[in-house]
């Protein structure tokens, strides 16, 4: 059967990863906007990849099940990349939790049931999850192991009123669910990890760097050790390693790729952000 790579969220980071791990494979591109998926497919097809597209709302269990059925109809799924989600400035609290927290958890669970022997996956989380203070043991366990359909009913999630907090909890949950699901994916000899990028130059980030919040972004970049933003290709290189034969001993782990921004947030020049975050 044909080997299949699935990309959810057909943006710059997702495309950078999928190009590195999908030579000779059928690429399934899933996006909330079918037009986005089709544009990505055209770019990849012009670079020699075989693609198909499907509309998918990450926060919908029904759409995820349709995606699983669609992907497995093309062959055996050897790779899963999730780069979809909504940010604190894009959506209200309930929508962020539905898409980023519940949706990612559901995607991990359902593809963990069909991932091919020796397959691999990467979930794009965020440095934002590392800015949340330590949670209690009970909260960690609840986020990691609660049945997916019960996640949004967790009492401490219902108390969230701020979109940034909703995003931070969602990204912390992504990392914890990856740890939990690694134990299940391992039954197929498959690996699953998460990557937490910082400021990566994408069309959305470029908009921010030229918009009303430009000064805040530039000050953050100046205050981190790397003193620059990252590129989708740098995230792609890390994901390629994790999903290759060289990364087979790595599973259930999270990797910060943020130019030292989180280090500076906690202990360096960016500690001023704690007052607003």
C-alpha cells in the first residue's frame, strides 16, 4: 500500500515539515479552509509531491473521524503532523479550548489507533505553554489522561476567562497528551512528540511585526538570547530529525525551539512579560 503523510493545518510550518518527511508518499492536506489546503497542494505538487485535500475543523470530532477515514483510504498512515490551531487574538476562550485543547487531543487519540508500524508524529505546540506556572499533580493527570470527551468539563478549565490563559492551558495540555499518547502509539512501534516554537516568521507573524503590536514583538526579540526570530525551515529540520530513523528513541517529549525566549522570560531580560502573562 501507498504510505501516507497527513498534515493538519497547511501553513508555513506544517509545509516545511511535510516536505522533509514525505518524499514518495501520498500527502493528505487538511485545513479549516479548503482553499488553504488547495493552495498548499498546488505548491507541493509543483515540487513533485502527490497530494489530496480535505476540509477539517480540528475542533470537530466528526471532522477528525472523516479525516482518519479519508487518509486511511489512501494507504497506511506513516506520518502525522498537526500544525493547526487558533491564537489568543483570533478566538474567544471557548473556541481556543475546543480547537487547540480538545481537538488536538482527539486527533492524537484517533490517529494513534491507525498509525502504521514504525510511524511517527509531531504536534506543534507553543512556547506559550511553558509560561504557565507549574500545575498540581491532579491537574496534570487530568489534562493528560481524562477521556477526550470529558476534557472540556474539567472544573479548572471552566474557570478560565482570559484568551491567553486558555491558549497556555491548551498548549500545556498538548504536551501532556503527547506524553500519554506515546504509551499508546508505542504499541505500534510508533513515536509521537511535540515541538514548542517561539516567534517564527510566517505570514501571520509578519503581520504582527508590521502591525500595532510591532514594538512589543521587536522588544521581545531583542530581549531573547538569539536576538532574532526563527524560520519554518528550522522547525522543519527539528521535526525531520524526530520523525527519521535517527529519532526512534525519542517519544513523548517536547522540544522548545524559541531562540531562548522562554529562558529569558523566566530568568533574563524578558521577565517584565510576567506582569502581563
